[in-house]
C-alpha cells in the first residue's frame, strides 16, 4: 500500500490547459481566449501588416480594462439594449448563419451573453469618451487626448504582462 501511495504522490500532475492568462490588470486577468475572441469577431481592429496581432489585441484589451475602471467610477448612462442587439446581429451576419455564429462562439469559448457584455462595455466606453473628450472637433486632437489619458491610466495601474511575442524570423532567442 505504501509504494502505491508514494507513486501517486510523486507522479507528475497532469491536466489539460484550459486557457492561458496573458496579462493581469489590477486583479483582472486577460486570457488567450479573450484575445482570440476579440480577433475572431473583429471586436478590435488589427491594422494590416501588424507584426504581432496577438500582442496588439492584448495591448488594446489592457487599455480597455483600464478605461472600464474609469467608466465604472463615473457611471455614464446605460446603452440602449436595442443597440447592443443590433451590433450583436451585425457580428452574426458577418459570420453567416446563427449555427455558424454559435460554432464560432464555442470555438473561442465565448457565449452570446459575454459578447453582449463586451459590446455593452464598448458602448459605455464610447459614451464616457464622448462626454470627457467631445465627439466632434479635430479627430487627431481627440485621439491624442485619449492616448495621453490611457498612458496616464497605465502609469497608475498595476499591470503584469505574461505574454511573450513569438520570435521574429531570423532572430535568435
């Protein structure tokens, strides 16, 4: 009995990796499945020619998490549920049928409700940004003000990035 017990205790733990944490903002983890879903459903537009799309989307999700912290503090008006439904339907239309959309959700480990929350939060960020930085005027000035604001949020936050970009072709690592 003792040898069997020792064998069980000393055997390496095995298990399936369900997801990977790529970053932690404060206490909020950002997982690989969230990054994949944001890319798959084009929730975050990745500029053409981006060398590391995963890193780019992760960086935007970090900024988004920081912004949501501010949005939650100031509580802008809730977005219209109809607008959330319209945007969800637009995403489904891009994929095709409802069944194909559900398969895409399953592949990314997402649900319709998670997607609706993402869209809701995007609309809340948009409302807050419009209140704080204006929705009209010079687009470059507005973008610069938002970039300065998010840089300040980053400086004040505790952010741990665990993601390591893949090595570039020809580099030695």
